């Protein structure tokens, strides 16, 4: 995992992991509301022309102890 700090102060993290599954299965898990909801937080995507254009996540404060 690498951390990048830009001159503006913006930070980003990049991580690579290998996961079991076909590219199509992995894409569904990371790029669709039901997929993300199954491993992260409840998420809904609004789609237009079959492409996600907005997402809504349940308030994280409700999910934390």
C-alpha cells in the first residue's frame, strides 16, 4: 500500500489486492449498490443509460458502535 501526499496537501492511498472471481463478478461487487452493500455499507446507485451517476450511503454514524 502506498500513500501519496500532493503539494496541495491532498492525500490518497493506493492498495492492490487479489480476489477470487471473474472480472465480471468483481466488478459487480465493487461497482453496484447491492455488491457494495454486501461487503461495505448499504449503498444505492442511481443509473442512467446503464451507468451509475450518483450513490447514496447509509449514514455511517448509524453503523458505528
